């Protein structure tokens, strides 16, 4: 699957969200293309749980995860976006939500999933913010409770999208990649080095993660052609 590139401002705290853009804008169109490409992959195997990650920080993974969740929900699919970046969470900022209770509270059995999930202005989009940051993110994500929770969530939503930490920086994203249905890698034009991207791809493959493809973002808006960064074996 080839995932087209789009332009985003990853240095800004304000992310481009499709709810704030014209529905026929180039960015909106690219995310719909991303959604379509994902759906073509599902012919033989349904993809319900997907992580969005990157090689290193500030490459656009959170922007991609948020907008992918939005376009999926616009097809009347029930979507849950989980902030699984338990070191530098940002989903609560993006959607202007409280983060006093969230993902970590659910995994540690402090609250139930239904009471922790937050609604958005979109009827089919739900958010599970990170919650309080734990001292042991990797151990929490690798726990049996986490795996059981994932199975429980899959029964309640059509899609579960994880905003995961960069795979070259910490092991958290790779842990998630090893037991979700697919992984999308976000790389940033002019920032991500080729060797860094290769290292990330190899890391996902090493844990037997299903690499769906890569999104190349932060490209010049004036460009009239699309390039692709992906090779599927």
C-alpha cells in the first residue's frame, strides 16, 4: 500500500485537523486517500487496531493519527483514538480535552473503559487520552492486562487507532506494533534521514509487526505531483 504525502506544520502546537479545514482542501483529500488505501488492504484481513508512529519525535505522527481517526469516523465507523504516547502525550491538547483520567487508569484497573472514553463533536469519534504518566510505560504496555484490554476494545469499536511513541526513541511503539493489526510509519520531508527510516522499518519487522506503509508529510504545497515511500513484500 502506498500512502500519499501531505503538508503539515509539525513544529506548531496547533495541528491541522480536518474538522477545521474545507472538506475539499488538499490536506483533507490526502487523508481520504490514506483511508481508501487502508480499506483496500482489508480485502483479505480486516484491520481494526492500528498504531501510528514515527522514527523520531516531531515527524507528524500525532497529526496523522488524529486526522486518520477523523476520516474513518466520517464513514459512519465507530472509531477510538488512544493516546499511547505515555512519555509525551498530546491528543488531549489537540482535541482540547481533560487528561486527568485516561488510558493509564484503564490499564491499571482504576476505572472502566466506558467511564474513561471521551466524546468529541463528531458522532462516531471517541478519544481515550493518555491519563497520568506512569513511571514504567514499556512495562505497562507489555502487560497481560493491556492485551486483554485490547481484545475488549476491539469488540466495541470498528477501528482503534493508537498514537504511539517514536520507535527509534523508545520501545513502547514496538511493543504495540507486535500485537496490533497494522503499523503506519510517519516520516517528515526534510527532517527524517534515510537511515533513521530504515532503522524504524527494520525494528517493526523484527518484532513481526505488520507494516502497512509510510506517510511522507510536510511537503511543499506547490508540488503538483505525488511521491510514494513504501515497498510491500
